[in-house]
């Protein structure tokens, strides 16, 4: 069983910073990506940022230049440094892990954390 444990959410004023962290544990094989999604009230869950096991990163346009994702492969941990936070960043942030089971045909597994709330408000 795979578990993702997140930490680092909270209340911050506009323009402030927060760092989220997520550690995966359990029977984990062939990690391909780890990342963060978020879901604001009344909206669909959206990708915030992801990082592959090779270090390639991907960001939502709305966070480029403000958020930085990084990972520690040996610790199965991913971080999200969030700077210049805006009220529209308010959401529940979910850690995501994608592993590869087979390449041909392609089959993978997706795992989710329980979510950590980020509130940006004055």
C-alpha cells in the first residue's frame, strides 16, 4: 500500500510564501512523476506542477515564475515552494504520484494524498 503524507499548508497573506512537502511511503516501484494538484471551491482539480524522476518540470501557466517544484528521489519526497501568493491560489492542494507498471502496453498507477489547505487572505 502506498501512502502520501503532505504538510505545509496554512493561512498566509497575499504576497507571502509557503512551502508544501509530500513524502511517499510503502511499496513503491518505478516512480515516473510526483506533483501537486489543487482544487478550489466550486472548481475542478487542476495541475499545479509536476516533476519527473529525471528532473523535468511542468507548471500551470498561472503559477509560472512564482512556484518552484523540486524532488528528492532517494526520499520519495516532493516540495512546492510557493512565492508571491495570491488570493486565487486559495485551494486544497493534493500531492500526486504516478508510477509505471508496464510500458507495453502502457499501464500506470496514480496515488493521491489527503490534501492540505492553503488560504491566501489578508
